[in-house]
């Protein structure tokens, strides 16, 4: 009896703390943090249902059904979060973000777990796992698609999040062939292990250090002056053409403290440094695609400041909603 209580406590501890973490993240009040918080809630609910089901096999079918659906929803929020952090959320994502939850809701209403247990257990469950697998693979693709466009702290966090979630999914697969409580127990182990790695790493500490400026938003008048100074410098020197341009270099060039520049971009403009600089590179590329007809697409990407062909194509498409090739053809035809 004591062993069961201890097992329940340890397996539920991770669930409780991931919900607390979701609430903490929500206080940051940004779109990416909202999506991240929803991801944590979905994962916590999924693991929590498994935990309670092991100790109470008479758990309401509604909770079991919702737990299975939360599996897919967690993958959807992970996919969305990685997309937002990589500036890849496009109009084509909207059908997936809207229609998939609607489809799952309709499935729950018209084909409930309570009256179609065997179909859910032997068919629907595997389809849901298949969708989750595709979402996780798509998240990995998004993570690697624009490799190097984010600072190392953010990429470290995204990579750790992806690996941890993958391990949680594998833990639940293993639990199907052993004991069901293994999933929640391993979740607690993975959750605290990932948290420890993150907090002990210099990259993790660096990410948290940036937050100390989050509540000190620069007033609009000062922000406008600073932005004008930065944009004037960038247009005059075209330093964005340097693929290795860093926050520190730009801050020194315009005589702004590095932390203030990061604060200005993140809090006042709502973008990261890479996103901001890539806007200038894309505009440069758009001009070159029309004016420099002899240059190849790859050469134009390099000239505009992108460090790889893949980075150029992905970033350009994310901001212009078409490939560089298509943009060139469309504008040459118009001319």
C-alpha cells in the first residue's frame, strides 16, 4: 500500500510541476509562450490521465478519450511553437491548426470512446499515434530547416524540448508492453532531467538572464528614435549582408548597450534579432532578384547575407509567401 502511494506521488509530481511551469510561462504574455503553455498543459493532462487510470481502472471514459486526444494536441502545439520560434508560421498552417482540433472534437462527439471502445483501442488509437508521429517529425524538420538563424540559447531550449517530448512518447510506447504506470514515472524522470540540464547549462542560464529586462519596455518615443538610428545605419552600411552579424556588433556600431538592443527588438518590435535582420536581407534579395538577372538564386541569397541556400529559401518563403524563383518570374513578367 505504501509502495503504491509512493509510486503515485512520484508519477503525479511531474504532472503537477509541468502544470505549474505552464502557468509560469503564461505570465510572459507572448504568442509563443501561450502556445508553449498550452503544450505543457496538453502533455500534463495526457500523463495525468495515464497516472490516474493505472490506480483507478474505473476512470470515466471521457477522461480516457480526452487523454488520447491530448496526445495529438500536444504534438500540434509543439509543431506550432517550433514554427513560431523559427518564424515559419504561414497561412498554410491555419487549416491544420483549426481543422485538426475540430476533427478531433467531432470524432469525440459522434464516435465516443464509451460506446466504441474496441474501435478506439484497436484502430483509432493507432491513427492518433500516427498523426502524433507526423507532427513530431514535422517539428524536427522545422527545427533544422533554418539552422543557425536563432541564437544558441533559444535553439538549445527548442532542441531540448523536442528530445524530451520524443523520449516521453517512447516511454509511453514501452509502457504498453510493460506496465502502464511506467509512462508517467518516466515522464517525471525525463521532465526533471531536462529541467536540470537546462538550468545547469550556460545556455539555459543565458536564456533566463534575458528575462530580467522583460518588464522594462522602452517607452515609445525613445524606441522610435533608437529604431530610426538602427535602420539608418543598416540602410547606409548594409551590414546585414554579413551572414555572421551579431547583436553585439550592431549594438556597438549604433552605440546602444547590447541588452537594450535585444530588449528593443523583443519587447517593442516583438521579434528576435535574426528575424529583424532577415527582414532587411529579404528586401535586399527582392531587389536583386529583379535587378540582377544574371545572378543565380543562390548567389543572390549569398549577396543578401544568408549563410546557406536552405536558409535563404525558407526565410524568403516564410516572409514573401513564395519562393525566390517564383518571385523573380512574377515580377519579370510584370515588367
